[in-house]
C-alpha cells in the first residue's frame, strides 16, 4: 500500500521555466511534509518543509503548496536551473520522525 | 556546522555475516533515523533513536537492530546478511524536539552482500 505517491517518474523542463513536481498521499493523518533532492550515490538533500497548518511555504526559488482536501502537495521551482537536475522525493509523517517516502520524480532541466 | 557523517561509505560482505554501520548526527541533534534505499522498494524507514531509546520502528525483521550512545551517535547492525540486504543505508539527523521535523541525511553506506 503506497501511502505517498509521485505518479510522474520523470519531468523535463527548459532552463528558466517553472518546474512543478507533484505528490499525492492517502493518509489524512499525515501532518508534516518534506521535499528532498537527490543526486546519484549521495544522500538526499533537504529542500523545504510544510506542516498541515499551512498551505504554502517559500524558500528562495522553492515553494511548496499543500492542498489538504485533495491530499496533494506540489513543489514549484522558479526559475529552473540545470543544477536542479536530480531526483526529487516527497516524504510525509504523522507527527513523528518516521517518514514515508514517495518513489521519486527525476527532473531534467534542459539548457 | 558539520553535516551528518556515516562510516564506512562502502562495504562488501558475504551472506551470513553481520555488519555494523555508524552515524554521527549534526551537533545538537538528538534524533537519529535509519533508512534503507533499494531500487525496488525506494526509501524505507528502519527505526529512530532519541536519547538512547528506540522511539519508532519500521517493518523490518529482527536481524536489523540499532542503538544510540549518550553523544547521540548511532550504530545499525544487520546480522545473518542476505543478498537482499544489499542497499544504500542512510542515516538522518533531527533535533528530535517534536516541534520541528526536518531531517538531514548523511551520504549513506553502500552495502553489497555477495
């Protein structure tokens, strides 16, 4: 039972445009969400978080939106840069440090 | 501030052996979580330690165990290794205060079981 889903395995975007990565979850008890970027043979790098009491959080070029009624969150990267090319994971937890991860979306930013 | 460190970075073991992996969290962080990453299963939670106590546990067999020391450093042990244990083992460090839930990962230990 995949509680956190990233339905797009890959995404290609032109440099300078917006990248939108999506994540859906099934458990309404999830109340904290994280996004990570991962390069091959490295650990995930923390990007941005959001708690269920908010519907938006921004940090520089990264913005995360949370739609609790749809059980959906998205990560927006504006503007996209070639260095953003990586695999992006969303993760969810129920008020603990035990996170359920999605399967990842591979983003390719084309120069 | 130094990041999360994991040792060793690479390890090759034989089926039936046991292995111990080490993780040093970010200074001031008291929670350490362990994850297994495989191509087939993705990132899966093993367990979380806080103040030398296991606070959360995932769905892995008892061959996987861990511990945390008073300085928050943690070790993970896998006994009676199986071929399917070949994976990237990741350690994540958090404040553990249940107010902020960000986790910061180390570079991982790549375990290969032959």
